[in-house]
């Protein structure tokens, strides 16, 4: 087990999920339901499933595309999103 990679992945996903729409949805559902434990297990299952799909897709892409190209594509994608958010505000930002 690569503990450094495990720790890095945990920290990255944990920080990315703080204040995420899925977390806000879990808060709303947990606060309005009579079974918050069901909301907990539902949200945990959803996060694990989406993470599993991401890992499977990443492994499939890595089998055909070299890691350097994948990293470059990811960097370009994130940079594009950042530029778009900076120069093309969403309707909610224009209020």
C-alpha cells in the first residue's frame, strides 16, 4: 500500500468536497429527514461509487494514453475552467 498516495488522495478529495453541492445536499437531507443515518450511508455510497468510476475511467485512459499526456490534458482542462470562471461569470455572479 502506498501510504503517501493514499494520504494525498484523501486530503485532495476531502478538501475538494468541503462546501461542495453534494455536501450541502446531504446537510439539507440530513436535517429534514427522520433517518439521518440513511442519508449518511446514501451519501457515502454515492461518493464511493463516483470515486470508483473515476478510478476505473482513469485506469482505462492510462492504458491507452501516456501519463504525461493525461496530466497535460488535466492541466489544460483545469486552466480552461479557471479562465472561464474568471472572465465569464455565471448569472448568479452578476447580481
